[in-house]
């Protein structure tokens, strides 16, 4: 069977028109049809960002697309054996002819050399121990050097400890790292600990730790890989909770009503007042809520660590939860025209390298007939279809 026989254009048209004929858009799409539909959906979303009234020319445009695609397939003799990449690029070229060069450029793929997991530091601020606030920028290299730090790409790196500080050393002054929405950064401290700081978060820490204890304070979310040192416990203070470790990897998220501590490896002790729990790898510690509870449960760790690895991952999360995280990590604002849409649940697993916010929202939209997104700048209106 050749490629054009695998494309059911009438079915694709019904999907793109949004089920106006009573349930026909529920028909299952094969992979080739789904990717062709995704191209058109991305075009719609790109146009809406510029002008909400602009839309893909559904009937006339789709009929012309079908004709041009079949003609191009015949001329190039595209077959399944030549690979799905070939037919997909041909489809993209045909769609570009139909919708015009300006529309196509608005959804062109990003440079594949971009590494989505690399921290994006523009707008990140660091208040030094002396009270001076600087941007994380190579132009501030002399100031950072005077504070014992340097920038390595998107990572703030502190000079490695050569010896422990003296036990009777005076109070340690603090640095304050502030990461705005839509940005991330990484810090490598002098003791060898690495910290990934997520969007909308603040980390308060010393340039060097004391001889007996390593302490810092977190507001928001961060992933920690703590350098092992049994004689110097590492403590993270967050919303009345003390997270104590010796050497381990874990994520802390304090954006919601409960502080969530997800342990990847090692051992973590959580303490709040007289209450305490010990986490093993694969467990999630919860603290807060209306009753100030402190408890633990098993967890899907990827839910809590995907952001650090440059991935977009939700496992049957509500649209309200998804929107809340996307707001921080993409610097967006969601408006729900129908509050009941917040309770819809979705599963998403994709690399940030594979798509921007348009593609994430398209994956949600194409998985249900209930929701649509209108994008204008950094504001996204969530509508019922």
C-alpha cells in the first residue's frame, strides 16, 4: 500500500473541523495522519498568537493540500520503504505551499543543536554577600570572581574547597540566587554539591559552608546532588521543614500547599518540630497542608525530576496542575473560561527538544474533544470545544 492510500483525507478534515458532524472526529488516526493533523493544528495556534481571527483555511486549504500531496507523492515516488521522515518532510513542504511562507516560518522547527536541558540564565539575579545584586552574565565575570565564583555556560561554579574552614570561624554571610519564571540555572558549590534551581525559585546559601554543617534555604523548587561528607550534614530549610542528608540526590518542590521531597538515591531525613520520617529511594515525603502533616509514600520519580533533565512529563495530572507548572517554566498565564476544565487529566511525556509550548498544548488538544487553547503573547485562554 503506498503512502497516499494510507492518508484518509476526509477523516483528517473532520478532525480539523472539530467534530461538527456529530462524533466523526472520534475516529482513530494512524501515525501518518496524526502528524499531518499536528502540522495544521500548529499552524492554527501560531496564527492565533498573532491574530485570533486568523485560521487555517479548513475546507479549501485541506482539499488543495490533498491534491498537492498526492501529486508530490507521485512525482517523488514516495514509499514506506524510503522512511517516514521522507513523507513527513514532503507533507511539511506541501503544507507550506498551501498556507504561505509567513505562516510556515511561524512554526518552523527550532535549531536541533539547542539543548533544552541546559539552564537558561538570562534574567537570573544573584545578591552577593556584600549586598550587591548582579545578573548572571559574563559581563559580571570580575564581580563574580571576587566572590569566588565563575560562569561556565549556564552554571554558576564556586571555587572548590581545599580545606575545611576553622571551627571557630564567625557567622557566614549569605548569597541569594533568584530565578524568574521561564528560566533555570545550576549552581556548583565549593563542597562539590550541584543544585539545579527551577523557574520562580530562590536559593539562599553561603559562598562556603562551616566546618560542621552545610545549610541553605530554598523557596520554590530545586534538584540536589549532595556531595557525601558524613562529618558535615547537609540541611535544606524549606517552609518550616528541615531536609537533612549526607550524600544523595533528591528534588524539593514547595510551590503547592505541601512541600514535596522526592528521593532518587541515598537517604533523606525530614524533620518538622518533633516529627520526623526517613525516605528511601523512590519515596516521596509530604509536609504541610491544612493539618501540617508529615508523611511519606511511593512515587513516580520522573514526575518530580523531569524538569531537571529537560523533559515535559505529566502522569495523569489535572489540567490545573499542568497549567501551574507550565506557567512557571514557560513564563505564561492561563485563563480558564470554564473552571470544570481544570479537572481534566492528561499524560504527557516528551523532550523539550521535541517541541515548544505550542506542541505541548497540541498534544493535549488532540487527545480530547473537550478543550481548545487560544494563544496571545504569553496569555493562554483555555476554552471548551
